[in-house]
C-alpha cells in the first residue's frame, strides 16, 4: 500500500487510535457527530505478517 496525498475541508479534526470493538475496530466520536458525514484516514502503514520493517 502506497501513501497518497489528500486535501479536504473540515469543520473539526479528532486524532485518536482505533480500538478493538467486537470483530472489528472503531473510534468513539462526539454524539453531536451522529448522522454527519465523516472521513477516516489511515495515517500509518499496515504491516503484513512476515514483513520485516527497516
């Protein structure tokens, strides 16, 4: 997976780690955001098992 540059306009930014939630991952957001359109950006690469980061 290669990084990409993204440009967008936003009203607020929250920087939080993803936590385990059942069989997937998620983040908690303010209840005022319920029903609003959001975008989630992965800002760290995902290491595949067996990869040897250098």
